């Protein structure tokens, strides 16, 4: 089988992606990689669900991509049905060619052999299986052209990606701003170091402070006269006591 896909990226980024097993694995659509494939496993291994000819088949397997001397790449792999005895093996040649539009033409050619459920799907609907394979190869090429997540520039610590530099904090000196009076400065000094919730609920100060309610003449007035009267009584008692002592 032969298949070609055009991707709107230069040739060199695609070659870098093909040399990186991590990016190759991310390019395979729907691949669930194995957490611990083992030392003898292929560079890219995992589970892949394939839909072809009305069948949905899950395979476990892997693939390897190796550079060839003629500038192409050898893609080999094998997989087995997760629930069944069927197996698939394939051997492809992948080539890259610069296109006039500024992108790259990715071409696949090679052979594959299969048995089990996919072989039954080929007998029943060969066109559907061929369409599924071509769609898989096209999405794989597009995945190679996608930028790697690690290639995105990261912002320095403490700096948001939205801004190019940190915004300096406002001055902590209350009188540094024009038009700030002494009352406002005192209010700002008392609010420094307090939480936002405390500041929001703090009563206003200065000219904006609420006027206290006038005191009523009642119990308050009686209390103001109680202290002088008590002092007079104590002084009188002391005088009487001294006079009695002298008479004795």
C-alpha cells in the first residue's frame, strides 16, 4: 500500500520528531502507552483501539522507527489482540520531501499481514479497512507536525505569561502620592499589615468617620456628680474624727 500526506511544516522539525520516541508515541492517535514496558520492549509500546469495517479491536504491541541510509525511515511493528488470538505485523518505509508550498510531503509505502478479527473485516469490507489505515497514517503524520509541549517557552518564576515583566508593587510610603492628606496617610499606616477582610470591614476614619451620638442626661449626669460628693463626705468624716480625738 502507498499513501501520501501533506503537512504545513518544514522537513527538519519532522526529522527531529521521528528521532524522538516520545514524540512518535504522542503522534500515534489514541495510543495508551505502557507504564513499564520492560527492557526488551520496542521503543514505542502500548494499547491501541482500531475501528475498521464495523469492528472495534484493541491491540497491544509496539513499533520502531530507524533512519535509513537513503534519507528515509524504516517503520516496523507488531501487535496482538487484547481479547483474542489475532495478530498484525507491518513493515513500512516513510519518506520526507520538501513541498513547493513550504511544507513537507510525507509518503508511506510497505506491506502488512494480519489474521483474526481484522482479517474477517478485510474479507467483509476491504474498502473500509483501507480507509481506516489511510486515516490512521494521515493522523500520525499530522501528529508528528504538531509542536512538542516541551518546546514551548516557559515563563520565569513569579512572572505571568501574559506580561513581559513583573509589575512593581506600589510604594508603601503613604505621603509619596500627590494629594494624600495627613488623615488619609494615618488611615493607610494603620491598614498596612492588616488582612484584606479587616480593611474592608474597618470603620472609616478622619473626615469620613461617623459622628458619635450625643450623650443623654440621665444616669450619665448622676454619675458625673457622684465622685465629687463622695470626696466631700470622706473629708468631713476625717475632720469629725480628729475633733473627737482632741476632746479626749
